[in-house]
């Protein structure tokens, strides 16, 4: 029993009103005719009789009416056990991340989840969710046990990386629509690496009760893994000592010092083995060089032999090395431009280690050339091209080819830019204005400029000086770099399936001194790999990363299908998806075969996130902080055979008001009997 609004009980003071009315009623004297007062003696009459309670039934009804009204406003309630939990939503979240493959973790978690589902009252609503690379909602809030059980049994252990922060954000979004109480049961190994950087991301709404079912308890078992691999995605010369090598890091988590044997496997055959001493709970590096791989796509694997830990699923790392002859790059320049080809060719040769061969021609020599035979095309200070070559080049770009355009001093005399679809608005000659412009802003997330830690020198671009730059309208293009005065320096426009990269200055030392700085070599290297698309044709990715299959803008009148084969040999895309989907998520570990919309083939190795290899669980005190446990008790759990007893308040307001109405009617009836004039007692 309780009161939701106890301050209304102050109204009990009003109970004195009927007492006051019935005790201090007015004395009524009835005049009577008398012939003479000489025989009457003066006397004093006691008022005690008039101060006694009269009409006790009427008094009791009035007293009860006031009492009931006061109690009604105090909103009394009683606690009733929630036997069927109809008002509570049950959320069952099963962790299907890669670390759940260790031992019998996933099987134990699913069995416990099924037991909790079986103990659910038949009328209670429940919802099944999976926590892996993404937080997936498998059912709507329903009470159908068969459908809930089917959804739970359909969950299979995956290769993704769990993130409790992602789960917290999803549950908070659910709490905005589900305002009632929610019981969240999480079945997981409670891996420490699944925690987000900010603990606030894990915080759940106030109406959510978190119950943790940890399937991994105690100290984490020792585990060794291939933590990282550095290997060339493209290899033109197996004898090149700088690129023809594979370097890997073998890490131990909770392990003692030991010697491990690592094998380098190419297309299913062991090519070489190395022994490496891994320190206690540490890391060691192993290298294989040179690489004896054949032409085409080579499916490679680094494998720790001998096992020795409880998680053998992470003892391998896969990647792809594509060996091919050096690809040709077409460099088109103006007849009077003798320097840009030398600078660009030298940087391309130094950066890509003979992966590309530069073919330099003047603009008037391009009439009979087919751009589709080249990895990409460079136009240096060539604002006028033969019409037949420009038409062929436009088709080449729309089908997936890429072009780098550098605007030299010739752009100031011509308004039109080939392929770009825009004009030169103006030209800045910074030398005539008394100096040179510097680079003010660089987008280091662009593939042609990508740097993880640029540094204070703006990634090396701060030292470069630009004497001349053309001013163009960027339109819908992405601006990757700007000069200090805001002039766009490097722009990227997507045309069909291909890209056009526009440099508003030249690639010789007359319009700028960029070729004289080391950053020029890095720029040419990254730009060449980005424009040729070679980086996405092989190499390795992480599970749950995305691969772009086609551009956002389709060529007019042309719809090309893509083909995707997953590690199990199945085609996960339907016919309609193969003609429309733009990106695909790599859900499984292993080798994917892809044919892109532009017709190019790729084989990509996909690996789980190595954060999953550290099996250390979250500390118990952090788990208690997360689920709101108090004191020194253990983590809150619920017995699968019977849920913890819960109570809900049931308001008595309507019952009290109904009784007050009955009392009010009775008081009216009783009071009407005393409305007549009462005779004074003798």
C-alpha cells in the first residue's frame, strides 16, 4: 500500500469541519405567548446539552465524504505482482561476433537465450536481436513464441566485431518509441575490446533493465594470432627487393614466451615456413621474401602452425597478390611542354616500382590511340584535343576509366576544359602580384592525398609554392585541396563509372615548385593507384567493410550487372541487386570474387578484426557499473527456470471516488430528513 501524492493528505485537517458544524449548532428559541411574566423566575440554562453531537448518521456520512475526497487526491495504490509481465518488453540480444567462436561460447549463449525465451509468459511481448558487426533487429515486439524461437535459432556465429556502443545507441533509439519498461538480456562473452572509446555510448535509457549473461568467466585463455600483414596488392617484378616481400606480426594475448612456426601459403600450397620467437604476452615480426607468385590473382595465407590455443579460428590471415606486367599510362602533353612528362615519369617510376610504364605523346598524336588499353590517362596543359580522341576518351571515362588533367599556362587562353564539363573562369598569376601562393587546406581523406598523420607541415604541402593557378567552377566536384586564398587546387569529379582528377596548376617547375618536393612523389603514387583502380582489385579488407561496385551515377542508357561470389561459393546478390546495388558489405572472412560494373575483375581477401582475438572480458566492476548493480553483489542474473518477481502499482483512485459518490448520495438523502424545523426540547 502506498500514496503517489502523499502531500494531499494535508487535507485531512478539513475533517474538523463536520465536527465543528455538529457541535456548535445554533440554539433556536421558539417564542410563546404568555399573559404575564410575574410568575417566571430568572434562571440560567446550561449549554452542555447543546454541545453534544446530534444526528450521528449524518455526521458520519459527512466525515466519511471528506475523508474519501482527501484520499482520492492522495492517489492511493497497492502493489500487485506482475505474474504475466504483460507490461514489460523482453529484449533478447545474442552476441554472434567472431570471438564467440572460441570454445563453446556461442552454443552456450544460444542455449541460455532459448531458456529465457521458454520461461517467458505466453502473453509477454519479446524481441530478438543479434550483436555482431552490426546490431540487427530480427523481429518486431511480438508474443508469438514460435516466431521468436525461429528467429533466435536462425542466428549463426559470424566474423564481425561486436560493439556495445552500437547496441547502446540502438536501444536508446528504441526507447524513444517504447516508453514502457524493458528487460534487456544480453548473452555475450563480454569482451573488453567490444567497449567503445566513450563509456557514455553504452548507457541505456532509464526504463531499460540490463541483465548480463556472461558465457566466458574467469581468466581469458591464452591465444596467439596473426595480428597484421603487410603485402603488396600488385606486383610487377618478383625480384624487386622493396615490394616483393610479405611482413607479418604474430601477437600473443595472455601467453607465455614460446616459438611459433608460421607458413606462407600460396593458392593452397605451402611456399615457405619461418620460426619466430614470440615473447610473453607480446609481438614478433616474421618476413617472407622474395615472393614466388604466378601471373594473375594469387590467394595467399599466413598461418600459425601447431595450434596450442583455444581459438584456432584467428591463426590465419588471408590476402591476395595480383601479379601482372607493368600497366601503361598515357601521358598527353602540349607540343611545347617538355618538362612535365619528365617530372611525372620520374615520380611515377620512383613511387610505383615499375608497376606502370609511361607513354608520352603530344596532343596531335592521339588520333589513333585507344585509351582503354591504358591504366589511366594524363592530360598536361592540353586544352585542345582531336575531336575523335576526345570522344573516345569520354566513352573511356564513362565506362570506368580515369583521367588526370593538369592545367598549365595554356588554360588561361582557352575557356573550355576537355572532359570536365566546365570552363576556366579566370587565371591567377601570383608572380605578377608580387609573390607565390601556398596550400592552405588539404583533404587527407581523399585517396590521392591520403595520409594518416599529416603533421605540422600539412603533410609536406605547406612548403610548396604555386606561381600560377586557373580558377574553375567546382560545381558538384569534390575539392580535395585549396590554396591559401581559397582557390581550388585539386578537384575530383565522377563521370559515369570513372573519375576526372583536375589539378588547376601544372606539373612542371614553371607554374609551381611542387615537382621539387618529396610530396610530389607521394602524390603521384597515390593518384596513380587511385586512378588505375588497382588497389581495390586485390589485397585484403576487414569484415564488415564496404566495396563500391559501381558509381552513384549510371551512364545514360546503360545498366551493367555486377557479379559477386562469397567465400562459400554462393552469389549473395539477386538479379535485380546485381543491376542496381552500388556497394556491398563483406560479411564473411575468406576470399571474395568480384566483377565490377566497369568489367574489371577482382579477388579480395577478407579477415576478421583482430580486436576480436583478445579474449579478455570486461572487469566485473565495469559490468556492475553498466547494468546498474549496487553493493558488492555479483552481476544481476535471472534464473532461466523462473523470472525474478516484479511488482507494479495499481491505483485505487477510481474506487475511492466511486465510494465517495455513494456516500455523497447517502448524505443527501439523510440530510433531507432534517430540513424541517425541529422543536426545541422541553
